[in-house]
C-alpha cells in the first residue's frame, strides 16, 4: 500500500512539474534577459497585427527558421544566425522603432521589409510535430553556439545582406545591383552553390507582361532575330554585371535595368531570358534573389565541404571580422 501511494504521489508531482514547465521556462528566460542584459526585439506580426516582445536570441531563432531550410548543415545555420543577429542589432542601434514603418515596433516579420520570422506555432505547422522538435533544437543549437557573435567591418556592424541562391555564377557587387558600392559587399565566386535546381522556367501571358512593362514584347529588338519556327527573342542584353548577369536590357521598344524587370514581372532573379512564343512569354531564370552578400545555398555547399561558419561569412563579406558584442 505505501508503495502504491508513493507511485501516485510521484505521478502527481510529475504532472505538476509538466504543467508548470512553460511558466518556469518563461521565468528563466526573463531572468536570463535581466542578468545578461539581452536586448529585447519588438516585433510586428502581420498575421495577428500584434507587437510581441522577444529576447534577442529567441527572435534570431525565429528568423533562422524562416530564412534557411532546417535541413541545412549546422555551420550554414550558424552563419545565418550570425547574419540575422547582426541585422537586427544594427537596426536597433539605428533606432528600430523610428525606422520600422510599424509604430511601436523595431521590425516586422515580412522578408520584404528586412528579415522573415516565424513563431514556434508556425514551425510546427510547417514541419509537423515530430520534425518540430528535431529542427527547432537544431536551429536553437546553432543560435546558442554563436550567442553574442556579430559581423563587423572596421569596427562597425555591417548590413549582412543575403539571398537564397546565386545559381553558381557567384555573387554581385552591391553597386551593380543598387548603384551604391559597399566595401564588404563585393562579388565573390561561389564554387559550392548547392541549389538543386538553379535554372527555372515559367510562362507569363504576353498581354500581362506587356501591361506590367508598358512595352510590346512582340516587337523584336533591332539586333534580335532567331531561327525560323523558334520563339522570338523578346530581349537584348545591352550591359552585363561583373558576374555575367544582365544589367541593362532592351525589351521591345524600351530599355530597363534588369532589377526593375525582375520586380515588375515578379521573377525569381535578375538573371533571366525572355522569349515570346505565341501569346506567352517564356521566362528562364537562374538563381533566386538579388545575388548580393551571402548565398544561402552557397553557405550550405561550403558547410558540406568542411568550412565553418566564420570561414563562410568571411568569404561572402569581404574584409569583415566576427566579433563578440562589447568587444573592440
């Protein structure tokens, strides 16, 4: 009988501990923030319209989960964590609330405004309950292993620009894409880009493309041409970037920056070709994103070849140092 009562008592204690675990976790997190003076990020969540307050490292965890596939090697995830941490700290230092566009918030969770972010609940939806525990702790480990580390250039936090895939062509100088040259955002080779499908094809209705571009893609550029029976080349490249991507193109009767065409047609990258075939515009793109800064699939490839996160970051960001917060 005493043994039975003991078992019941132990079971009740265990249940009480499990029920109290979320509260204890929150309390420990709050204590940790207070003890370590960890910055708090005020995040505007578009899905709910609410502003949530997150410890810095919890915010970074949500960014890594949103911005990089959890299946990537640990060293690639660590590189992403350091880049994400650097981004938000530079934003906070510059006065996040004043510059976020969302009153009362430092940043939001929309990647078009900076960095994407997802909550643990969203992680469970994306990965499923079983994979959630596996992937969450893998990402959290990458964040914890790099706690406090940031990327600096000449002692200042950098803008750690990154993109999904350069398509194996290498990255671009910032000045080639945004007309503002940045010493640490220089084009570099990307020998291990691990994008499994760098080249993609899609079709856009001709009328829709003409409307977006305010031109007539059926009008072949002067020096254009093509073999009989083949799709007419709707574009002519007038200027290339240092990495060999289109920089300025002629489409029908007009001239555009390739980055503008990418935005107007919502293409995966500015490395594209367009051909008119009947009532369709056949689009071929290589890579995904603006091709400046760290290539995420390149980081994956470097990690698979034995490079650590510091080597990865120093490859993609020219002349930088990986330093700990508070260090000179």
